[in-house]
C-alpha cells in the first residue's frame, strides 16, 4: 500500500472500533492514563480540600507567623500554586512519554491519518 | 493617605483619556475581527475557527476568557479590603484547571465537534441529552453574562465619570452592540483574537503594576503585608479596622454557617471550571488533543501568574490607597485596582487599566454569546427541533440570529441589573456548571455503563437543585446584602449551593444509571472510548 492510498481509506467501522477497544494495546493505553490521572486528581482535590478546611476553620494556625509578616496561611496558599504547576509539568512529561506514542501507534493501526 | 488619592475617589483621572484608550482598543480589534471574519465561510470556521488555532494561542485566549472583570477587579478588590479571603478565591480558580487538564480537555477535543453536548450525547439518546445540555449551557452562560453586564454599570460610573442612570444605560448598550458586532462578523476566529489581545494587555498591565508596587517596597513582600495591615487597622470605615487581613476569616470567619459557606464555594470553584461551556468550547479551536493539552498548560501558567500579581496588587492597594478610599469610591472594592493604577502611574496608567477592564467585559461577553448561540443552533435547533435535517450553513444562520437576540437580552438585563448586587452570579455560574455539567462529562468519558437516564437525572437534578437552593438562600432574600433586601423567603442557610447540589448530581447520575436496564449501544460505546483516547475519527483542522 502506498502512502497516497491511506487518504482514501474508508473511515473505521463499528467492528473496527469494537476490535480496537478489545485489543490489549488499547487496554494498556487506557489503564496507563487512568493510573496517572485518577490518583493525581484524588491527591490535588484532597490537598485543596485540606487547605480550604484550614482556611475556614483554623484561623489561628493559618495566622502563625513564619518570617516577617509571611504566615503559614500564605505559605500553604502559595504551596497550592506550586503543586498546581508541578502536577502540570509532571503530566506533560507523562503524556509526552507514555500516552502520545501509544495513541499514535493505535491511530496508525486504524489507518487514521491526520491532515 | 495623600491628597491625590482623595481627589481620585471623587473623580478618577481623566475620563477623556480612559475613553480614548478604550476607543483605540475597539478600533484595532474591530479591524482584526473584520479581516479574519472574511474567512468565516462555513460552520467549522464560524463555531471553532476551523480547529486551526495553536495550543499557545488558544491558551492565551482561554486566559482572556477566564480572567473576567470579576477576576481582575473583584479579586484584587477583595484582597484589598478582606485580605486573605480574597486570595482563597483565586486559588480555587487556579487549581480547578487541573481537573480540566487531567480529566477533560483532551478527551473532549477528540470526541466532540462544536459544543459540550456533542460529547455528552455521543453514545446516549441524542434529543433529550442535547436538550438538557443546551439548557444548562444557556443557564450558565446567562448568569455569567448578566454578572459581566451588571458590573459594566459600576465601572462606567467609576472610570468615565458618568453617574446618570440613562447615560450609564447608553454605555451598557454600546458595549452590548459592539459585542454583537464582534460575534456576527468575527465568529469564533474573531472572538478568539479579541480574547488574545485582551489577555496580553491585561496580563502585561497587571505585571507592570506588580513591578511598580514591589519596587515601592524594595521587593520586600513582607513589608507590603505589614503596610496593608497597618492601613486596614487604622481605617475609619465601620467594621474594617478589626480585620486581620493577613489570615483567613475576615470575610467568611464569623459563624459556622459562613465557614461552611466558604467550603461550599471552594468546592464549586474547583469543580466548576471544567464544566463551563464557554471554556469547553475553546478546546475545539485547536487541531488535536495534544494542542488542547498545550492550551491548558499555557492557560495554567498565565492564570497562575496573574493571580500571583493580583495578590501583590490587592495588598498593594490596601497599603498604598487604603480601604477607606477604596470603599468610598463609586465601585467600592471593585475600584481597588483602578485606584492603585492611578496612584502608581497617574492618568495614563489608569486609562490603560480602565480600557483593559472594559475590553475584558466586552471580550468575555462575546465568548459567552457565541457559546450560548452555538449551543442553541447546533443542539436545540438542528438536533432537537429539526432532527439533523439542516445544513451547517443553516446552523450558522440560526446561531447568528440567536446571538443578536441574546445580545439584546443581555443589554436589557444589564440595564435592569445595573447597581444590583449580582456578584454572586459568577459563583452561581460555577456552581451550576459543577452540578449540572461536570458529573455527566466525567461519567460519559470514564464510565462505560453510564446511560441516558443517569445523564438526565444528573443534569436536571444538578441544575434544578442549584437554582432552587440559590432562590431560597440569603443571597436572594432575608439579609441586608441580599438581592431583594426587603423580603425574606429564605430557608437555605448558605449563599453557595455547591456543597449540596454537586454531590447530589453525582449521586443522581449513579442512581439513574443503575436503575435503568439500558446499557447503551456497544458499538457507540466502543467508538467513543477509542476515539476519545486515540484521536481516531476526531474533527480535523480545516486550514493552516
């Protein structure tokens, strides 16, 4: 098959999708994605909830001075920024290494060509 | 407090300069919108800009969409007069983007075409699910729209020195008409460029002001905090001087109810973003899931940086302008950032910041209008009313008519709501998005068993519970700060319904699904799952 023929491939049929869904490579991609995003989501939601709970109920603790006028509340708040940036960076690295090559391989198997 | 600031509280800067800079913004953006508008030849162009924006471009536009006047003026102002509790807001708004990045953006881009409902109805019954999704899209967009338009009135009073009701209404109408023109001519391409220009101006302006504030205090943030607390402690406005603005509690700390209210607000903020239809629609403007991912990364970087700037600006405004002057100004706490701009850079900087604030309202309202009108044309008209027997050109035509109707309605409501306390509407829009949209988005992307009944119960349950709870909350009646202060029909103690309505919507989705024998179409389920994760079958960019 020459490369020009690929553009004229018919779109994948229902059977193609069912076969792909059942394939071990697809299961691998799905489970890698889920094993990263579900625990990470749980982590940042719990960390955020802890922070909001402290903000709502532990005023004295949050007001504890650490350095000059900088207190625990401010450091924890800035910590939310740090973890958000960190998780973003980690996810990018993970997606570039683990998800993109696998998804590209499966697209090729289904003869799906992006313009 | 110095003499200049006192004068500024009565008449800020030179209204002619403010108007002049704003007119320059309008002329430049209109020129761009007309140029790119010529490309709006088909539906994909009009609704998504041909899926042809790059990740960074879209990321900047998302930041432009997200950093509304409420974010900029509201958060800086809240920090200036309440301190830490204002900062809590911005953290919720930022962390929320992780939900969009990790769970929603890429899979949504791979699965949908123009609207949120494309994804939600993919493997479920088209008509009822699209109708529900369009209903919640239009509800969220309307609340958001109304909050922006009502805020415009206060801004006019402050920045253009226009205090008459009729003159303010005229300015609101001008803003509305301009917005309609942007949407009609530019479509999604034009709207996106307006967002990009506005975001660059807003973020650069805020960065510049942040540097000026830090320079005044020798780059010592602790000194800014100290001066801010000092100004607050010696404030003469009732109830202000006792506040500890460096720790949480000044706004939400007094009673257990208000503490739970803060928690409820926090939940809605963090889960709402990934369910906001105008944010979701932006993911269709890029060609691939990878570009959608890059968009969110750019958005997180810009929005995060911006909220760090507002932290400095808010405390800077408290330290340099002082809460008394801010609260006496026409826009009250919303005037903190403009007053600070005047204090730092005089008439010109104030003019720039004012123009940016107007541009913000204009751009955000345009983004909301195109989202709501696309949903009506694509989901309600084409799918529900005409059973897909309409051409895409027809959808664009209906969408344009809807945009005009929505624009006129927004002008009317904005004039009626001018001066009303509608600030809670933005928080409500987040709560509705988190209750009515997010559970169904997550379930339809990650839970194969999920079915039509689960989607309908979750969407309508979330939407209705959210709105009913807000109607019977102290935000609407029964308190001095209520929308209707003279009446009292409230029985729900919280102003933020999220803590009840969001879990309820998630649970209704599960009960609805499991109580129905419908397990869906295995072929459609397979197509959606494969498509969402690999990008096979995804909509392609129409030009480069």
